[in-house]
């Protein structure tokens, strides 16, 4: 008996369950675009290098062209179509619109999904390669342009809208309560003796 080359899977995408039979080699990107017709997630390089296909799986960013659909398991998948709350845009989406964080728009869905993860990672206190003081007691670093650029470095924009993207992420951080470079870091003081 030949081994099975396809499996029935259930994907929870943007809060909705979908049962599909997919070839074991089907990427999450292809399942989203071709099987579920969620075409907001873009196929860029198809090699995990450009970030155009970034989605959130279990709240963490994933380049969906490298993620096999059968390996997603019970994790919730959020695509660009699931970011807004009905007609009300998420603050990250609004910031991209307000600050021209896009030009042709092809990379924008992946940029926005990545920015959402950046804000969550920062709020959780995760350091980046640009973080100067990674000691837990230092708290999360300010979201300086350098921090944002490092944290967004997995997403390429062939149009070169990087300056506006960094501004949009910083603005969204302010709108959602993240500490930006303009805000002083809270100092921990020793209790008076």
C-alpha cells in the first residue's frame, strides 16, 4: 500500500474553520490563495526571502510560502483580510494609509501583518538585534526607527517606502500604547531607606 500523499485538514483562518483535503506539499500560502480564495496574502519570491506572504499563525508571524498547510495544526491563522474589525481599520492599517506606508501595495499585506507582530513582540518585551540593553530589568526598548527597521527587516518593499513604513509602525505603536522613542523609559528607583 502506497503512503498517502494528501490529508484532510482543518484550518481556522480569520476566525472561520475550513476543512480541506490538501497535498502534503501544499504551502499555507497556496492553501490560502488557491483553495480559500484569500488573495490578500501575496506570493512574492516563494522562497521566504521577501515577506510578502507574511501572515500570523498563533499570533506569531510566519512566511506562509515556507509553512506547510498540514503543519499548521490547531493554530489560528490571521491574514490581512482578518485584521480589520468589520469596516473599522486596525490602527496599523490606518497608520499605513495616513502616512503613505505603501506605494504599489503589493508588499503591504505582509508589511501590516509583520507590523502587528512587531507591536506584540515589543509589548511582550522581546529584544531585537538592535536592542542595546537586553537585560529583563531594562524593560522593552523604545521603538526607535532603528528598532523598527530591525524588527521589520524580513519584509522587503521594492518601491522603497521604508521611511513611511517606519513612521507608520511608530504611529501605530503610539495609538496602541507602545513606547516610542519620544517617551522616556520608566526608571526603576530603589526604595528610600
